[in-house]
C-alpha cells in the first residue's frame, strides 16, 4: 500500500468516529417490515414513508428505525 492510501484510510477512520462532520441532505431506503416493504425518504430535514401510519402521524416505526440507526446524525421526529 502506498503512503497516500494509508493516509486516506487513517483520515476515513477519524471521520467515521466524528459523526458531527457529516450532515445528510437526502437518502432513500427500503425497510422490510413484518407485513411488507416500505420506502423511507429523507430530504432537506423532512421525512417520508409510504406506509399508512406515516400519512396520518408524520412518523412511523420505519422512520424511527432509521433515526435510531443514524443516531445523532439526523433530527428526531419524536422523543426517543
Ligand atoms: Zn412507515
């Protein structure tokens, strides 16, 4: 391995432990729920999910699961 690559890997390790360096603009994931799969979206601070519960409440088990996975990297929709 060349020195340049070693340096990049070390920097990556540092960034991975300093989550405050990272802000999400948007992403979309599929969450395989107990009954069916749901698409969860995050864009400019707003959550979305195609499940019925989200449409009436603005949050759901799928968005809350992503909040827990990305702990402290995203704004919370409900208190933890
Ligand atoms: Zn949902």
